[in-house]
C-alpha cells in the first residue's frame, strides 16, 4: 500500500525551525518582511521613507514624512506582549505542526513561560485562526453533521444532553470522494435559524449538502444550496454510513484529540479550540509554510486585550 503523501510529508523539523527562526533577529526580520512585503509603509500617512530608531532592545520605524514611530508588532496580535518574538514563533510552531494540538500547560513547559502567559499566547493565536477561518467557505459536495463537546461525563448523551456545546461539522470532498476542507462552527442550537445563518456564512451557493435526517439541516437551501437527507438511525450503524464517512472520521479525530490533549474545554472558548483543528486541517497539505501563513494573518489581526480574550470568542 502506498503511503499517504499528506501524512508522510516532512513538515518543519525542530532543527529546521531553529535554523530559520532561532534568534530574535531572525524572527524580527521575518515578521517585517511578512508585514511589509513591499517595504515599510507608515500606518498613519502611508509614507515609505523612514529611518530606524533603537530604544534599548526595541527597533522602531520612524516615518520621514509624519515622524510617526511604530514597531513591527504595533496594531497586530503581537502588540503589548512582553514575550520575545522567538517565543511567539516557537508557539506558532507547536500549534501548527502538532496534529493533536497542544494544551496551554504543555505549551508553558516547552516555552519556559508561566501558564497564564502561555494561555494568553495560545488563545491569541487561536483567535487569529478563528478570524481567518470565518472568511472561508465550502463548495461542491459537502457532508454535514451535528455534534457536541463538553458536558458532564455522567448522565444523558447525544442530542439534548445537558452542559454540552453544540457545533456543526461539515467536510467538503473532492470529485473522487476525498476530504478537502472542513468547517467546525459552534451553534446556539440545532435549529433552522442557526443552520440558515451558518450556511449563509460558510457555504458557497450551489453547494450540494448531504446530512442525516435532523430537520434543521434543510435550512441550507435558503442559502442557495441543495440538500439531501439520509436517515441513518443511531448507534454504530449510523456512524458507518458511507455518505458520512469523512465527516464522521473528522469528528472522531477531533473529539479524541480534544479529550486526549485538553481533557476538558471551557464552553465559552470552544470556537477557538475548534478553530485550531479547522485551521490545521485545511492547511495540512503544506506544513512547512504554516508558520509564515499564520504569521502573515497575525500581522493583520487587531490586538486582543486579555479582558476580551478571557470573556469568549470574539469576531472583529
């Protein structure tokens, strides 16, 4: 049997990471190049002519036209952080190269920083992923299913279980039936209103959606999609239904990873945890470039103060 090229790609090794981003100077230079690929541009007046002003360890760009001073971090997700850029880059490495994800506690150990600092760093990067994911849509053939995260370990299970966070998983498949992209979105409930809203934001008009017999999924037609319902019943037989092979596989992997990596997740932060898995899955074809791609988006993501970060998921 031939090896799966995606699963067996080399990715970015630790030595490769250290060679590219091992020093603060390397990280700073890379971030400058990603933020201003055509050269520095003043955020106030748009001027390009500038000089470099050093303030101890800080390197500031001063616009020749308006004299505005700014750093490569200012106005981005990296703003107001006292952590070195090399710590941020190492965190991006762990978040993008690990298929199962990484907990805040484990991240704090690997980076040598406090748990609180690691938690904030991790959730800021997850926020970048969340906002980026929101701009993507699925098209063509789409498998869709309902699922839950969290809740009490004892008591009722499945639809209607207390304390669980409902979310929708949808997988876009290729013409030859292979999984291509995924969306994982929390919903308030499995209602037609929620599915209509989700479909309008996450599906291209004309997508051909297949779901189980849950009535709310029919609402995707209001977004210009077609819908086919397949009544599967419940239990193991339903999970093995061929029409839902990839969405069921994805859900199984995601739930196993979340339980194994995090044990439990706070309901108000569920969208960010889901965003991590969605982001990695949709960019799994090129592991080496996941850090540059994430960093570029991070430079266009507005700062996220801790007071907002700790409340819940936030859409700019």
